C-alpha cells in the first residue's frame, strides 16, 4: 500500500513493514496466484515473501529460504508479525544440496523468485558503504554466484512454471548478462518480460527483474 505519511502507530506496534517501491517490480512480474506452490529462494528478511502472501491473500503454499541463519530468524519474526504464516521458512544454501527443500518441492513449484545476492549498486544512495566496498572484480564474481543459485532452483520449477530473477543492482553483468547466459544454456526457458527502475529516473531505488517461462 502506498501512503503519504508514515503510519507511526502501526509501525510502532509492528503491524506494517516499510519497503522501497522498487521491491514491488519483481513481485508484479512473478504475479503469484492463490493455490499455487511458490518458492522464494533468497527470501530473508522476508519483504518480498510478505508481499507475495498479500498478493495471494494468504492462500498458497510458499516456501521461503535463505542461507544465513541470522537472517532466517529475522524473516520468521517478520512473517509472523505481518501475518504471513502461510510461508514455510527453511534455511538453505542453494550452492549445497538441500534434501528438505527437495522434499517440500513435491513435484515442483509453479513460481520461483530468485531475489539474488548482488553488488547493491541500485541502493547506493542509501548504503554509502557500497561505493567504497566494491571492486570491478566483484561484478564477475557476483554473476557466477547468481548463476549457480538459478541453476540449482531451476530443477524445482514445474514445466509451464515461471521464474523471476531480480537484483537491486544496476549492472548489466548481474542483470541482462545473467539472463542471457541462463537462457542460452536452458533451451526450455523463454524470456517473457524484463523491467528496471533507476534512482535518477524514477526517484526510488534501482532494481532489475526478468520473468522467464519454462516450456517443458
Ligand atoms: C537481496 S537479499 C534478499 C532480500 C529479500 N528477498 C527481501 O525482499 O527481503 C539476498 C539474500 O540471498 C541470500 N543468499 C545469498 N547466497 C545464498 C545462497 N547460496 N543460498 C540461499 N540464499 C542465499 C542472502 O543471505 C540474502 O538474504
């Protein structure tokens, strides 16, 4: 919901969660439906998972995973506070095999969101450390991590299913180039839509999202 003034009371009581408008781009492309099986693969601290739960009116099977134990704990608390209890929260590192996720996949997911770890260049206006921390080599390193995560979760996507890949990076190496490589190596995947936000054009954080559909 877009508001013109901060709902301080609701914030203090923990009834709402503040997100930048760029967050919604990936969830719009994902377009989840009630009754579907949805995997939010890099989910902590749960901002997009909560949005997805709202989109499906809390009527879907959502698995929300993340590698970091501390962030998984924060996500559990956030999702409970926001009444998004339909999400099953699991700690999982996609670069290692996780048997429990494969079990809960039970025939695969209809929609998968990969909100990948990235260089964060789209949120540099708020996170000033980013410009001092980043080196040129980071973009290539990030690309390999992002592709490894997509490859792992693709195995869990049903034929006919949708995968949305998103970042809060402005870098082609982490966005279009990742999508190009994944589509090139996966003939069953088709790029259906791609969206950007840019801080200097849109007045909010930078983000990228691509929607891919699996044919078989
Ligand atoms: C951009 S953040 C996710 C933000 C979240 N989607 C939200 O809207 O609140 C990326 C997340 O990916 C997680 N991550 C990084 N590498 C991972 C991996 N190999 N497996 C699972 N999660 C990973 C990080 O711990 C981090 O929480």
